[in-house]
């Protein structure tokens, strides 16, 4: 791998990892996920929309808007309203791992559409490990916590219910992204801009429905940072995919952020996870790598 490709891959991993501490910082300091998400989406849309227009990508394509709307709604509800609630209820590392396990959905979709393929041993093993990881999360949420565990490091049944919903919505969002890559492969920036614009509209509607004030300065600042990171991660991922094979890029960009967030969770946030929680994250992360390689 040449130095430029390696640098892009490393940058993508770092950016994908940074999204989690920023989100955690916001929710643990009383920030409103819908206000923070609105600021994130507006900032990201402000970057990706001009880029899409400058590159001549199709904003007048109905498929781009239909797929973008699906991604945007699932992202707005799944990540900002559900997963960020999970960051309040439980530890950061397992929450990030469960969210990223949503990748199983588009991988399975890719096995049956647009061209049906047989399930290989590697993909089957990956799918089994992801299911095992989700099952272990269930067992961990029912286990009696040790005295050494702080409340923030425990996996409660309430956390499990919310994180499974977030996992499902992450799967919808990722599957729609896969569908977009098949149907409109030449318009990735337009698709990205559309989904951020729809995300902004959905979260603005949530703020209005709850009769909440507009985002505060801290929520706007954190959202701007998060939007910049998110948009940059999309760009570096696209650039990396132009230089390296997907079966090399995706295992690294999916598994490494899980590992790094788990390290942050244990070392920086002092979240002492139980053995079952570690096993769940390990099984899920390994399963995702096998799925992306074997799918």
C-alpha cells in the first residue's frame, strides 16, 4: 500500500473514531441530541452540497433524493435520537460497537441483490459472530454487575432495548447507502448532501414539535465540529476506495474505530466493562471484519 493510500486510510479511521468522543461529550453535558444533530447536519450539508454542485453531480435525480431521504431519516432518528440516548444510559465502547454492527444489513443485502450470490464460509462465520455478539450483549445486560463497575459502565436491559433499535436503524441507513452505491454510483456527494439536508429537516421538525429553543452556542459549536469530521470522513472514505479495494478498506475502517473507542472507554473514561461485554464487542468486531472480507 502506497503512503498516500495509507495516510487516507489512517485519516478515515481517526475521523470515524473522533465522532464518538464528541457525541459523548455533548450528551454527558446536557446537550440536546436533536439540537446537536441539527447543527451537525447543517454544517455537513454546507460542506458537501457545494462540493456536489461543483463536481456536477445530479441533484435533480429522483433516486438520489429517495435514497438520500431514507438514509437521512434513519440517521436522524437512529443515531441522534436513539444511539445518543444510549450514550447517556450506558458505556461508550459497547454502544459504538453495537451501532457499527448494523453493517451486517448491507452485507446480507449484497448477497442477494442486485446479483444473488452464495454465502461463503467466511461470510457465514462473520454473520454467526455478529449474532453471537448481539446475544452476548443481551446476556451482559441481564448479568449481575460487579461491585467494581460504575453505573455508567453497566449494560442494563433498558440500554439493550434502545441499542437494538439503534442497531436496526443503523442497518437501514447503511443498507440505503449500499443501495445508493448501486443505483447512483456516480453521484456519491449528491447523495451525501441530500441525506444531510433531510437529516437537518427531520431534526428541525423534532425541535419545533417539542417547542424547544434553537441550538445553543455550545450545541452549534460541537455540531459544527462533528459535521466537519463527518463530512471529511465521507470524503476520505471515497478517496480511499478510489485507491484501494473495498475488502481492504472496510475491515479497517469498521473494526479499528470499534477497537479505538473501546480503548477510550476503558482508559480515558474508566468504564470497567464486564467479561460478557468485552466478548460481545470482540465477537461483533471480528464478525464485521469477516463479513466485509467474505461478503
